[in-house]
C-alpha cells in the first residue's frame, strides 16, 4: 500500500511525535508498505514566533497538492500548522486518518 504521512513535526526536532512517526515509518516499511513523508524539510520555513524550535512551512499549498496527487492509498495527518487545509482538500477522495 502507498501511504503518505503529512506532519509539521519532524527532524531535527527531538520529541515524542518525531520518534513515533520515525518508528511508524520503519514498521510500515518492514511490513512491505511504501511510505512517503511530507515534512517541513520539503519547504521553505520560518520559526514559529511563539516557539522558535518549531519551523512553519511558508506557502506549502501547491507543493503539498502536487506531492499528494500521486496514487496514494492512505494519508495520515499529524499537524498543527497551515498545511492541514490543503492536505484535507487534496486527500478528500482518499482514506484519511488524523492522528
């Protein structure tokens, strides 16, 4: 199965979300699934004004839509940032779970 995980929490952050997503990707890969990630590393980012360790993606919409337009079976979202509305709109015909 082709699985896309969209997250605003990724490396170089070190926290429970990043650790959980890393392990989830590894386990899904070992089960034979093709896992892709959309993370802040894919975009131009800037520090969150109230929490500078968190990087926010600058204008991610078109790029997220292009990345998700491939034949993805499942989309998993773990978000707080502005990429969420685009992910939901693009993924509307797919099975989506929000973590």
